[in-house]
C-alpha cells in the first residue's frame, strides 16, 4: 500500500463526523473501480452494491428499530409501490437516527428518512411526498447512472480511502460534510450527486405515483419549502437534503404548476394509511433530544391535558429520565377510552417492569404481546423471571429467538433461564450465541467450548461447532500483500 494511501486510511480511522451520504459516495467509488470501463452497472451489480451499503449502515450508523415507526413507514412506502410497474428490487424503508434534515435512496431500493426530517414534517402527505420522490430516483436508477458516469474519473487513490472508511471509521455522527474529508472526497461526492435533470424527473414521476396512490402531491412541495426554510446564511448550515437534492426555486415552481394543472385529479384522494401522528409522537418522544421532547409534550399538555397523544408522548419521554411513576400516570391517561391502544398497553407493561410492579407488568404485557415487537416478548420473559416463573420465561425466550434469530439480548436471557433450570448445556450454548452476536469472541468462545464439553449427542455437538466456526476471524492481509 502506498504511504499516501496509508496516511489517508489513518486519517479516516480518527474521523468521527462522516455523514452517511459521504460514506455512501466513497463506497460507490470502490465498487466503481471494479467495474470494467465501458460497461454499464447491471441489476445484479446494483443488488450487490446495495448489500455493501446496508453492511456499512448497520455497522456504523444507528437505525431506528421500532415496531410502530417502522411498520408505519413501510405501510406508507408499500402504498406508493402498489401503483408503480413491477420492479427488479424488493424495496425496504428505514428511519435513520440522525437529527438532520435528510432522506435518500440507495441502489436496489433501500429508502432512508432521517429522524430529524421525519420529526419536522406535519402530515402523511408530506412524508409520502418525500418517499415518493425517493422511490422515483430508484425506479429511474439515477444513482446507478451516476456510478456509470463516475467511472470516467481516476479512482486510483479513492480505493485506499474507501478501505479506511470501511475498516476504520467508528460510528457516525452528526453534522458533517465531505469538505471534512478533503477536496478530493468532496469532488467525488459532487460527481455522484443528483443532477437537475435527475431531480426534475424524480419530481415528475414521484408526483404521478403519489397521485395514483391517492395523495395530492402537495406534500412534496410543502416539505421542500419546510426544508428550504432551514437554509440560513452560512453554507455549513444548509440542510443535508439540499446538498443532495437541490430544491431550487425553479424546481418548486414546476411542482406548483403541476399541482395546479392536475388539481381535479388530486382532489380524488383516498384514505391515508393512517398512523402518522402516532409514529411521529413516538419518534419525537424516544429518538430526539431528550429535553426538547419533554418540553414539547409538557407544553402540549398545558394546552390540552386530556390529549391522548400528548399524554403518550410525555409518558415515553419521562421514561428517558427514569420517572416511572409519572410515566405510568400519563400512559394510563393515553390508554383511557382508546380501544386501539394495544401498543400503549405494552409500553405500560414495560414501564411497570422498570418500576418493579411485576404483577401489573405481567398483566399488561400478556394482554398486548405482538409478533411485530420482539422487545415486548423480551420484557414478558424478564417479568416472568422476576416472578420466579422460570419455565414459562424460558418458553417465552425460546419462542422469541425462533422468530428473531439475530435478537442478541434474547439469547442472554434464554441462557440465564436455562441455567436456573439446571440445563447447563443450553445455558452456555445460548450465552455463547449472545456474545457472538455482540462481537465478543473471547466470551463467546469460552461459553461455546463449555457447551461442547457438555454436549450429550452429535446433534448438540454440531450445533456448537457451527457457532464456533462462525467465530473464526477472517485473516487480514498485511499492508502491501497481494
């Protein structure tokens, strides 16, 4: 490896302010290097690139994994997808835990919206506008086309930078720009940014999709104006969305004209998928600034003390500062008279658990368990353990891992409950799986080797051996190795 490239990698290892888009641009660049000159990126190459994207996201960036929020965003996305032609990709919709205004689409149909932007929107119409626009970018394969264009750029040094990002960057953050990575990185990001033509095409196609899906399309315009309003005087304060999706006055004027020309069609709206207010309340309460969330819902309650969503949001926000008794009071107010409050009842059960009221926690959780919420089952099992219902707890954890095989915390409690029942093979085996999923090979190896010694038949030995084999690290090449 060249000395210059090694210095770049070391710099990237220390850098902690990469935004996703910057990292994504670097990742695209590395794939580009491997594509033969003159060949277009294929559908299969796009799928492979998408896998690389998701590997980076899951390793470096905080995705919000919340059943209420994720279910709503995916139902909304699927509503729009239902009106578009058959696609080569299986679309997935994600919420990134980043308090900045951004949304973007990766190749092969992964759509992301940042929590900061979601929290700032006012309606399902606006969120649908953003998502419809991003879907249109994927349908038109705009990123893939930009990759094809970028192949003409000399990427010799960029490969080393990509290696540094993939192997050395730790965590993500917050507000940064490609400038922090040097002018060469900034230039490459700019090359991969959408062109005006890309944006116009995504707007036009996205509006048609939205209209067919039963939305007016006006949400795209109002959301862009909302993002635009955050463009202050300093360039470092420009919302991330505007750097990747230029919201020029001409572009917004074109959208406005489309809305006027299609006014009659946009009046024929279908019923919304429903759940925007609930999902946004949960997102603000649990995933935005703690103090701001508390103040927001406290102010809402001063205006309307019996508002169910305000009470729900305040209860959730209170859990972040361990005010369990107060949270119980407001969660009960949210539930009163709400026949569709199953998810709220489950949250109440979790709060009871943390407050040490295990009998009430068991009652609430048993009445509200949902297959879509593994955390609810985890709390049910933990509650059963606190009540010394160990056999029932182990059954709960076994059921949980059966349908959520990568849910690490469940293996910990499955191991613990097995141990308390005297089943030491499964105690060590499941603790080994827990530590493997937590990427702790030392403790994983200890427990798995203990399980191997306790195995009583070939089936158990094969189970443990498979887990031990998964622990084997991939040998790293030494610098300069071929």
